[in-house]
C-alpha cells in the first residue's frame, strides 16, 4: 500500500505541474494561445509580454502555487513514509516532488507537452523548501527587473542566488538542497539559452512594471 500512496503522490505532483495556466487563461479570456506569440513559451513571462500585466500576474501566481503545492504534498502522507517534517528524508522527498512538478510545467500532459521554462514553478518550490532563501531570490529578481527591465536576466540571477544563500548565508544542513540549487542554475541556463543570446546581442525584450516604454 505504501508504494501505491507514493506513486499516487508522484503522479499528483506531475499533474499539478502540468496545469497550463498560461494556455488555459489566455484561451479562455483572450482567445489567444500565448505559445503562438512572443517567445513561444507557455509561461508567465511570455504572458506578460503577449497579454499584459494583469494576465501575466495571474499566470505567475498560479505557476508559483503549482510548485508550492506539489512540494508540500508530503504533508499528506504519514511520517513513517516520508519522515518527520523538516528532516533530511522529508526535505529530500519534497525536492523530488518539486522537480517532478517543474517537469510537468516544462512538459505538460494537458497542453501537448509544450510548456514554459519553469521559473515561477521553481520559485514556488523554493518558497516551500526555504522561505528565507526565496525572499533573497525574489529581492534579486525584482531589483534586477527594476534596473534592467529584463525578466530573463532577473530569473537567471535569482536562480544563482538560491544555492549561494542556502550554502553560505543560511548554512543548510540538508546537502540535497544545495545540490538542488546547483541543478536550478543548470536548468535555468539550459532553458534560457535563447534569452542569453538575445541579451548578449541587445535584442531581448524589456518589461516595464510601472511605466510604458518611451519611443
């Protein structure tokens, strides 16, 4: 029976991650598939770019909630299965489910396996695992966005902030958290290759939170 519960939780984590909020929201309220415009990704950033701040904010919230919810699924199981909350065993299982949710976002079964880049879902996972580090990450993201107006650059720098803070500022006692942070950096670099190329060439689109672009 234990194996059935574990398999069920793993599948549930993937299904949470697979909720294509950008695709469903854009289609339901705007009649637009965001994957056909902008960067072609079904994520919050492209939703901001294609449908505007309101739609982008809603999609970002849902994507963050997906990662947070999937990562907290171990709380539904008995401690004899996943360990005591905050123990190494428990956190490792949380990390595994969070990663599965991110994979669901990248390859959603509900949207033809064409998803987004997973940054918001990753952030939801970080909030569930280590709230103080998540606060540092979001601070770096917002500061970078306000200064440069590049969401992609903010995402990249925020991703690199996580392993640094958990290892050198908060000194986590769970090695897997640091390894996960390093994996985040690798994933973000892989999924943002085109963004990095555009940043280097000066062709990356900008997003202005509080004012419209001049000119």
